[in-house]
C-alpha cells in the first residue's frame, strides 16, 4: 500500500510538472488595433470636459508662465533628462509600464504578470474614453505648434493635430503610479515620484505645457477613483497584487 501511494503521488507530480511545462505563454496585443478595451463604458466613465477647468486663456499669467517654462526647458536639449523624456514618450502597453521597473524594485515582466499587464492596459483604454471630450472640446494647440522649437523626439503629424490639454501621458503615468503604489506600498515614494516624472517629461519634450500636465494628473486620479468602484477591475486588481507579490518575492 505504501509503495502504491508513493507511485500515485509521483505520477501526480509528473502530471503537474508536465502541465506547467506545456502551458502556453500569455499572448498579448501588439498595438492599438488589437488593444483591449477599457473597463468602463462611455456612459459609466467620468467626462473630463465636465470636471476640468478650461486651459489658461491667451495672455493670462498662467499662459505666460506655461510659455516661459516651455522656452526654458529647451535648454535641456542633449542632457540626460532630455533623453529620459524622449524614452518616456512610450505609452503603449504591454511594454510601457516598464518605466516603473526601478521604482518597483523588480522588472515588469508581462509574461509573469498577465493580470497586472491586462489591468494596466485596459486603463489606457479607459483614459481615451475619459479624456477625449476635453481634448477635442478645448483643442489647445501644443507648444511646438504655437512656437516651433526643439522637441526631444520628432513629432508625428497626428500629434500636432491633436489637443494639448489635458496631457494623456501625465494622466496615464499618474494613474499607473497610484495603482502600483497601492500594490507595492513599501515602494510608494519611488513609484509616485516616477509617475510625476513621467508626466513632467512631456513638458521637457516640448509637446505639452505645464498646465496640461497638471490637468492630466487630475484626469488620472479621477479615473482611478472610478475604477476602484468597478467589480471587474477589483477582481483583476486582486490577481495583479498576487502576481506582483510573487515576482517581488522571487517566486
């Protein structure tokens, strides 16, 4: 009986190992065309045009400050911060959250963190739903369009045709930072600092004004607040927490 039980246990272990070895690797999207949709429908999502104030008026002190900051940051061309800002232009998932690797203290590996990867990716879909009414409604010209000067990457034609206010990168970076800091609270300071820097990179690159970035963070915070009340997001958040904890423990 003892040998029989040992044999059964050995077979069970082999079957388990075989299943792990043959389990297919997660398959992720390749771009915006096959990108997953957000958690929220248009009717359920906040409308940024309903809660954001308008961008600074032409000639106002705030607009003048925005322009002065834009001009001053052109002096950073060629610096390490300029190069980081260029790298921070990446916003497409599943790869973009890797900007938080150092802050998290662990490499963001989509294959090991499929639930977290999907959660962060779906948030990008929600951002489009929430911010589009404000971007299209206010349609503030971007700094490099209003006053051509050096940018830290060559702007695509579509970028110059899109609104500057609010900054989607700033919104996304801050929203991701809020979520990741909750998943890894002991790393919150570094994560939040990185989320702020990700938004500030848009000013350094010359593709957004400082007030665009500040408005973007409001959008990001509003998005996170709404998502925390969504049952599907809550379910994925629990799984994401387990995945990140396992990766940080080296499992």
